[in-house]
């Protein structure tokens, strides 16, 4: 009798250990992919779940958004300029069973696919387009990677091109180009200013020529402005008409 009770006691203890070992907790942001004798048998939702030891196994899949830093890639633009491009990738697992059944190490696979796609897309644009159309390039990479990872149950949310690193020679050439462009704009602005000033002076000359008294008023105004500056020397302009009159009388 003692032996019989002892046997049942051991059996109960073994069963209890068996059950406790098989209890698994799935967090709210996770899903469990369960296999029975190596065959996929369903998804384990969040909560306390039982996995039969030896017979069953499971994979824990994080369903949250994952951020992946895509390291700098050596790329060649359409106009044969060597440069380095890096980006950041945001994705999440949409279907946990596909992420386990269809691809090995889905995180590594997504990262490698994004790197390859980025190199290919960068090669389709010229340097000026790469610097000006980052958002367009990022969207194109995101669409291609999202389409290719769809059979894996992965949803690519966003890809952002972070930095485009140019060779030092190219940086210097672009700096010279920008400096020359600024100098050109300054010269054009100065020329426009001279043109407008000449136009206004011409209009003022026509007004003064129509009314000679205006020139005398302007002279008095100028003398008043000079006097207010406390200058010791004042230069008075002599009208050319007066010089011609004096020259004519002298000849006589």
C-alpha cells in the first residue's frame, strides 16, 4: 500500500513538473508560432499558454516596429560619381507564421535586401537628383523592399536616406561652383542697381532740364547738407553755361 501510494505520488510530482515546464507566457506585443511533432499547428495569442514538452515547440515573435540601421553602402550614381549612402529602415512582422516558415532569420534577410535595393536605386539617379530628391528615392526603395518582403509576412513601414557622403574632391568642386554662382548673382544684382540708378538719374535730368530753377534749389539743398556736417571746405559747382559765357567774352 505504501509502495502504491508512493508510486502515485511520484507520478503526480512528475506530471506537475511536466505541466509547469510546459506553461508559457506570451506578452501582449508578441505572438507564438507553435509546432507539434515538427508541424505548424497554430498561433499562440497573448496570455498563459501550454506547450507540451518534447512533443511541441514554439517560436516567440515580436510584433513591434523594429528599427534597423542600414550601414553606409558604396554606390555609383548614374553620372559615375562614387559616394556612400546610409539609411534607416522601419518594419514590423505582419504575419508571424510566414516570418517563421518562409524565411530564416527574417531580420537579417530584410536588412540585406534593403542594402542591395538601395545600391540599385541610387545607381538610377544622377548626383544632383540624389541631393534634391531624397524623399522620392526613399519612397521608391520602401515600395520595392515592401513588395519583396510581403511573402515573408513583413510590412516595411518606412525607409529614410540619412546621409549621402561625397568624395572630398567633389565637395571642393561643389563649393567652388556654389561660390561662383553667388558671385554671379552679386554681379547681376549690382548691374541691375546701376541700371535702375542710371534710369532714375536720366528722369531727374529731364525734370531739371525742363525747369532750370530746380538745379539752383538742389544746389542750395546740397550746401545746407554740407554745412550741417561742420566741414571747413565747401566746393561750389560752376555751371558749364557760365564757363562758356566767360570764354566767349574773353575771345572778344
